C-alpha cells in the first residue's frame, strides 16, 4: 500500500502522554463491561469530509489537494480509497460511510454515473476483503446535482423522483454487496423555500412512498439492517421535512414506518434545530427509534452546519450516557461527519483531528459509565418521580382513573408542594465526576 505518512499506527499512551500522534483515552482493545472499546464506540470514517473535502467554503476555494498525484478519474478515486483504508488502519477505525457521489467519478449520463459507481464498489469490496474493514452505512447524494434543486422524493417533477430512486437502488445494491448494517436517508432538499409554490401534502406523501419503495426493495435483495432518517431543520433548504427527532418520529408513525426506520442523530443538526445533542438522542430513545450517530459539533457563534470534530467533553459524555442507557449500538455507530478546519490543510491534520474526536468520545464513554455507576443522578430522578409509584400516581400510570375522579381527588387537597429539582446540585455532581483527581 502506498505510504501517505511518516507516522505509523496511532498507539494508546494514556492520559499523561503529550505525544500528539497518540490516543490518550481511546484504547481500542481495552475490555470494559465485557466488550472492547472499539465495539462499544464503533467509530466510522466519513468519506465525504475526510477523503474528498479540500477546504472549500462558501467564500473561498480549496486549501488542500486530495487527488494524490493522479489525473485520470478512476485512478484518482482508487487512490482516495487506498488512502481511506490506510487511514482507518492507522486510527484503529473499523467502519466507514459514504454517499454514492463520494467514491466514484461522475459520468456524462445517469446510467454512466451508476456504472462508474458500481466499478468503485467492486474496488471497495476488494479493500474490505483484504483489511477486514466494514461498511457501517451508505447513502445516495440526492441533493448536490442541479436535478435535485427542488428536492428528490419531494420534487414537483416525477422524472426527478425516478432518478432519485435509481440512485437509491444502486446504493442499496452496493450496501448488500459490501455487507452494510445501515442505510441513511438525509433529505438535504426534501423541504421548501416558500409555501407559495409548494404542495406540502403531496410532497410528504411522496416522501413516504419513496421510503416504502426503498424499504421493500432492500428487504427483497437481502438487506437486513436498519434504515435511518437523519434529522436536520434547515440549510440548504429553508425548512426541511426531517426538522428534528420529534418531527421525524411523528412522520414515521403517521406513515407506519417505525418497524424498519430509526434515526441517525447528528450533533450539529441538533443545535441548528435549537436543541442539545443529548435532547435529540433522548427523543429518539424514548420513541424507540434511536439508531446511529453522526459525531461532530457546531460553533455557537455561527449559524450554520460547521461540522467540526467533536472536542466538547460534556457533549460526548451526555451523548454516551444516552447510548449506554439504550443498551449500546445495534447496527449503528459513531460516524465522524466532521471535517478539519480550512486552515488545517495537511494530511497530518486529518490524523490529529480524528485523534481529538475519538479521544473525546472515548473519554465521554468512560465518564458516562462513571456517572451511571455513581448512581446519584439516577437515584435523584427516580425519587423525583416516586409519587407515581403508589397511591393516586400509580392509578394514573395504570390508567385507572377518569377525569372526574381526578377532579374529586384534587378538590380534597389543601396544598400541593413540589420538591426542588436541584439542578445546580446535579450539575455539580457531573463536574465532580468529570474533574475528579486521581
């Protein structure tokens, strides 16, 4: 394999190490609660940001180059694949994710584009067989080309619906060939810019029809994994139909899709919707539709999807708290939907960014386990709702009372005292666990 770095495989050296190219908290083969860390966290490399992104933003061009000195289209994309698998090996990452447009050159026609895609899928299969790396999930880029300017499944043009279906079919075929355990639908342009020109009812119905067609085809060809919807409120579209986890839960229930579809929650999308990362994970969890995570973070000073590598330990701790409470990942994992900053434009910066993000989630995982093992927060929450364990509360939970009976009960009360929520005390417990000195 071509050598891209002078740096070898990234070792684990512990929290006291000052070596930049070493893990401080992620020890992939360390066994915790009966499983290796790599199996708890299931880290994945994002092809689009890691392998293809070259520093472009809305105000400036590329700041790096990732053609790896190749000029012919297929040689470029094979070199990208070689780099991707080399990078995963160096970082002890077992999984990767991609859009169809990420891995192969575009053709002159849709047919040629899909043929190019299929050729590169065969090459990725060869790489997987040699290295043991796995596909976590793939997805169709049904938002980048001008064809999808008014949506894909929700486009007012039926031909666009058909083109989107062809691309999803190709991606599902690839998923089965590569042994993927998930398939993602991100509706980047499944929404509207103005209601003046929009038939919302038809668009939502068509989106559901599209998802059902994809579900049925996938099951027919042997896809046994989870289908994921990835919530996002806006950008590029003013309003997207997958606004947040609650909106998606309602949509999936309305169209009877909850058996096959779960959510792929992204941190930066959560904040764009005005929620915390933990909130979106909790909503998915309590609705029984938690599936996978796109790991990144945004910048509170900027109002768009900055897709930064996650380094906020509070966010990663509370995220892993939700994952642990869910019982861990099933088919999903932690995909780094994150890109290095425009000024971090060397290949070494990619390694450093992944080390930072992986360590942040590894530390968050360790801290979340400590919070749960400590037990004080869970005990407080249990006691706070203890009035529903007996008496009138138990009858409410068991659906044994009418509104009239509740009213009669309330009329006999002299005073109702609600106990303190002790938010500051609980936050201090979290700080105590996070900053505990050895």
